[in-house]
C-alpha cells in the first residue's frame, strides 16, 4: 500500500514495506530505505518518467560500492511500483 506525502514531502510516495520514493525536480528520483538514500537520475517527461537504470545501485553515503545485480533490480522494481501506484508511467533506459 502506498500513500503520497503532504506539505513538505508533497512529492514523496511512502510504502508500508519500509521504503519511500521522492521525485526531486525533473531529473532526480530519491529512494529511501533503512535510513539510507539513493539518488537516481531520471527525466520527467510529458507522458512518462524515464529512469536511467545504470544509476540505480549506489547509495549516496557510499557511492564507490555498487549493490549486487539482484539488489539493484529489487530497488528498481520498488521505485516502479511506487510511481505506478500514483498513476505515473515508468520506463527504464
């Protein structure tokens, strides 16, 4: 289940699974989980949100370490589910 944040966190979608997704401007999506943040490059278009899949997998607090492929795919799926729950069309490129 997802809910959209309000007031200061208007662009935040929170999951009851312990993560949230925040749209920051036209070119960044922030994924929050377990007290960590991952900034992911995106492009907010007219009909869809494009996410650059190569930018998924490095936490902001330790950008030199890349997560394993399975973890990247889990995070990408969480982002997609959250955004789709709000009516967004999501494409990974």
